[in-house]
């Protein structure tokens, strides 16, 4: 039994909380030029065997939220000012660093967009994967190498036995990302956070990596949080989507419901900007304008300067996350009209 389970005790078994829960999280960056409000009250959860896609443009707060979950936020300048990150019901943000380190990598692990800079160029990939077993589990070098080969095979790196001593630069971008995935799943985590895992890859390799992640998740029943700016890559793998804008969740929904009928103009705009077979004949259109400067987030609804449906109320009143249906929410005052298409 782990420390976390001991803390929870048997009484908690009956009313098991979500595996990982972000609750009203606020993060700000204090810089010489001012305070950037990067995350402004984000709440989401994920359970074992589930995939949550967190979607948003660059600067929406999706990666900063993940860094806060992992405890790898650069402090200073980044500070969590409010909220909780609960793993099996225990708030990680108040745990001593030693306990957090035990959870990071073992129970919750993360893969990043840029495998080349995340891997060390002077060590072989086998050594780097094996490090997880040597450092965390105290395995011998020979046993760790064996485990590294097994993992390389598990993430479908061809000729793993022959390639275990190769260096990162001898692998293609897609294969390097597989090495990163191997390291992230080495200790069988309960939660895997994948931050833009396919952005640097071409479309065919993107699809292969997404398929691999989905397959690994099915095998191990881990929870997967998939962070992306690309709505196109998550449709087939995610169960639910949380759409972020200016540090807030603006829409949250089961994936198929969101694709069928978005309830927020921002999501609607994102959907209209990706090619879809069911939108055949319709013109693709990009959302006009840029996301706001996080030091000067517009009052009211932060999306109002870019929203084609904005009205007076939007400029002064910040919309809460209205309940659209069970498990579905939209932070738009006029979500009903957006949903039934009567508005725009
Ligand atoms: Fe647009 Fe207003 Fe809805 Fe914000 S609240 S998304 S500005 S219609």
C-alpha cells in the first residue's frame, strides 16, 4: 500500500474520488513587466482508463496547468496562488517535496513535445530508459538494460535489441518520441500527461504515436491527459475534451457531443478551422485576432474581442461555466443559441 492510499484509509474506498482532480487552480507569473494570470480557476478531473484532451492555443494555460500538476513549475516567476491538485483525494500542492518526487515519474508522468531536447545527447537511449529502473527501483545495470529493451519493444521500436546502445540523434523524430514514451511508462504510472506529443512530427507519424498512446492506455488502464492545440488529433482517442482560453475552461464535454454541436463560439471557431469530412463543401475559417495578453485579460468574457457573437453583456460580465447537460459545460452567456445554431 502506498503512502497516498494509507492516508486515504479504508473509509475513503467507498466514496473513491476521481484519480486526478484539478480544482479551481490559479497560477500567475510575476515578472518585472507585470503579473501574467496564466491559469484562472481551472477545474477538471480524469479517471483510470480515461482520456481527457485539454485543448487550447498557445498561452491558454494548458501546459502551465500540467506543470502545476507535476510540480515542475518554475518558481519564481510562476506561483500557484489558489486551488488544489488532488491525486486519489490527496492535495499534491501541500505535500513535502520528497513525497511529490515519489509521485512524479512513478504515479504521474509526463512526455513533452520536443523529444530531442528532452533526451540527453551523450547517453544511449537504452541507458536513459534504464535509468528509470536503476534510480527508482535500484536495479542492476544488466537488468535495467533488459527492461529497457522490453520497453523499446513495447513502444514498437524495431530491432530494439540492436538499437539499445544507439544515441538519440541516430533515431528519427517519431522513434525519439517513442523513446520518451517508453521512459514515461517505464514505472507503470497511473496518470500520463502528454504535452503536445505529436506537434513536431509529420501527419502519418502523428497518427502512429496517437495510436500507440491509445494502445498503451488500453493495456494498462492508465489515465491519459492529452494536451494539444490541434482539435484534429484528439477526435479518435479522447473521451472528454476541456477547451481552454485565457487560463479558463470555456467548454467541457464528451468528445462526440462537442464535435457534433459545440456550445461555445470559440470551440465552434476551432472546429470550423479544421478540415472535416462531415463539413464537406463548407469553407474553412480561422478565428480572427489573437489570444489576449495575460497581463491585460479583457474584462467580462475574455473572448469577446474575437467573438463574432459578442454583445454588451459579454464586455462586462464574466460568464461562469454554465451546465449545458450532465457532464457538459460552456462559459458563454449565449450557449443555448450557439448550441442550436440560432445565433450566427
Ligand atoms: Fe462570445 Fe459573449 Fe459567449 Fe463570450 S459570452 S463567447 S463574447 S457570446
